[in-house]
C-alpha cells in the first residue's frame, strides 16, 4: 500500500495510520507540519516542489526544518517534483526528463504527461505524484488521504491549481479500480443528475455528465477566484484575531 498524505484539513494522520495495513509506505510533502501533530515513526517518503527548472525549492528552509523534525527516522527517500503550467495541445514535448541536483530523485510531470493539464493552470504536487504513480507504477496499491479538493477554514487553496480537473482525473482512476480514497464518504451519489437523466431520456448519461461537468467547472472556477480574493483581503484581520486569541486562552 502507498498512502499519499495531503497537506489538508481533511486528513487525520492518526486515523490513517490505524486504518491502513502495517506494511504501508507513506508519502508526505514539504509542508507536512500542517498535518503531523507529532513525529511520524513509519516508513515514509518526502516530496518537495521544485521550481525554475529544478534549480531551487519552492518552500523555504524553515519548512524543511519543520518537516525533518517530524520524522522519527530519516525518510526512505526524498523526491523533487517538477510541474509547470499546462500548455496548449500540439506543443512539442520534452525530449528528456529534467533532473535536479538538489534531490536524489526527480519526478518530471511535464515530461511524462505533456499537455494533459489545463492550459495556464499548475498541478498540485500531490496530484502530480498520484498520477505518476498510477500511470507508471501499475503494481502500486494507491490510497489518497485528505485529497478532498474542498477548501477549509485554515489552509489556503491556491487558484493556480485546477482542483476540479484533478478531482475528475482521480475519480476516473477510482472507477478503473486503480485508486481509493481513505475518506470514503467524499463521493456520495448525485441525485440531481439522476432526475435530469429521467427528464431527458433521449440523452445518454455520458452526454449529460459532460454537460454537467462543464457547468460545474465554470461555476467552481469563478467561485474559487472570488473566495481567493476574499481570503487575501482578510489576511491581516485573521492574523490580528489569531494573535489576540492566544492571550485569551
């Protein structure tokens, strides 16, 4: 079992550790201090986002120090992940995967998947690693933990990522039996679509699903941008509130 642990409010690492087999390899990301309350003592790999063609890390040294302090023993491996913004169809592919001298292993999402990701948006590190595993490690039994694609009250969800596209891709792998989510309750049935299908018997389910996905993607993208602006505009107020809250305890 390979368990990918998102830096998400929706993940409970203690529950994941209890619920998965003993021989599970856990994959964490640089900002894992968000989800690890105490040092982790199981087999783990640590992934870091690389930028500028692999010449530097996205996160600062303080994030690395926090991450390393939360592992009882050194991770089994450290992997650098390269994933730039999506490019238009027909863009010439890379002739060779990029390598970085900063880490022992480099995963180049753009070389493997080309123009798969939506134009102008950037894959999350978690999704990039998940898709690479699912496409390149056919024997891997992959479990995603905390990959809800839903914004919480504490952690930012950056608008440069296409969360809708990523959830659709991952759910397709679930349908193919290649992947499962630890949080089984995140994918309930859509009763509204069933009613629409009954009203339009001349349209097959795949056609209605495609229409629905386009509508939802457009609505979600618009809402995502508005929420991001609102979140940014209230950043100072939230910091002040958190500062005074510490003294009221």
